[in-house]
C-alpha cells in the first residue's frame, strides 16, 4: 500500500466530533457566563449600598451637656443676692457706712457658717452700724475693746472677716450660739444690765428677716 492510500485509510477511520459534545460545551459556557454576570451585579450592588456600621466608642457622655444642676445653682445665687440686698437696705435705712459691704457680710457668714444676720446686728448694737467707732479703728463690732484696750483693723473688710472668724472659733465652736450666750463672753458687763446687749442684737436680727 502506497503512502497516499495509507493516509486516506487513516482519515476514513478517524473519529468524527459528536454533535452533543458541542451543545454541552455551549451550555456550560452559557451557565458560567450567566453565573459570573449575576455575581458581578450582586457585588456591584453591595458596594454601592449604604453600610450599617456599629457605633464606635465615644470619649464623651452625651448627657454631660444637659443642664443638670443649673436650677439649684441659680437658686443659691438668688438666695445669696436676696440676703445681701436685705442687709444693704437695712443698713442704708440707718445711714450706715457698712451698707456697701453687704456682700462681704454674706461671704464671711457663709464661710464661717454664721447666721447671716448676726454680724450686721452686732455692728448696729455696738456702733450704730459703724457710725460711732474709735477713729481709724474700723471696728464697728466693739470687738476686743475693754477700757483702754482697742483692737483696730485696716479696713471694714478686714473687720468683718476677722470678727466673723472669731465668732466661729471662739464662740459658736464653744457652744455659744444665741445672742444671750455670746453676750456672756463678748461683753460681760451687759449681764448686769439685764442682758440689754443680747436684747438689742436680737431685735436687729428680727428686723433683718
């Protein structure tokens, strides 16, 4: 057999492509392409959709900005202002030079936990509100004045501060709280006068209500 015949024989016996195999390949390609397209669409939709994220921890508290105790602070300020105004009006009515120091009276009274009326009342009983004092003594309370002994202060402010502190440490802390109890140590001679000093201080304190 010559070469041409051998070649023809091989071609005659070569396997031919089966039609169903081509259809399967096309179907597989179409299925894969469709799946890829759907996946691509879903992935694109996912990327473009708004994300819900967990809230991150914050270093501040939202309620910290709320006006929690503003009311109570305002009430305290108004109460303090009211007391100072009462003292101012009271001393002004007696033409006292201490009327301009009403806020100092309140500050010192609060600082040493005194009845806010006590210092103004003592000043009225001792010196008519600072109008009758030893020259340059700035001592409207008659504090520490016995015979020739006179305690002087550099200003009304200092007098209010020092006497307020003394009342707390040397009187109230020792259990001497009422005008009558304070009088026994503050001005002993008044005991022989039926407690006139305590009576006067009490009357002035009542006026300050």
